[in-house]
C-alpha cells in the first residue's frame, strides 16, 4: 500500500484531478453521479444478496470477497465524494447536521431497537 493522503479534502482533490486528466467533467453531472452511486451501492449489496446474517457478518474473512467489498466501498465513496464536489456539499457537515437532527428526533429512551 502506498502513502496517500487519508483526509477527505485531499481525496476529493485527487478524484477531481483524476477526472479532469481524462476530460470526464462533462459526464459528472449530479444526475449521472447519483445514478453511478446507486449502481455501485447495488453492486455492494449484490455481494450480500443471498447470505444469511451469520454469513454476512463473516464476509471479510474470505480474502476474495473482502477484496470485492473493499472495491465496492471505494466506488461508492468515490462517487459520493464526486457528487458532493459537483453540488458543493460538505459531506462531513451534512452528516454532522443529520446526526444532530436525529438526536432530536430520536431521544435516548424513547427510540430503541428491538427488544430481546
């Protein structure tokens, strides 16, 4: 594995530079990126499609399947970051705001998971 920046801004710049070097910007419209994001998320789902809950929990123990999962996660994240770049959305700020809204919508003690 090579030394690459792991911060979000650096990854966003790297993706933008990658697309620009290939003249892909005309294709990176919000609609196209949203569609590509959906396709990649579906490809991630496909890995788990027929697995039991127990099998899905162990998916990373098989090197080939783990590689596929990591590749699809990378594709989903790449398209999401490109989508955010095109629309000027700060994904971390959006996530923080959503968590804050959910903390208000689902107060501790009032919203819980299934009972055992």
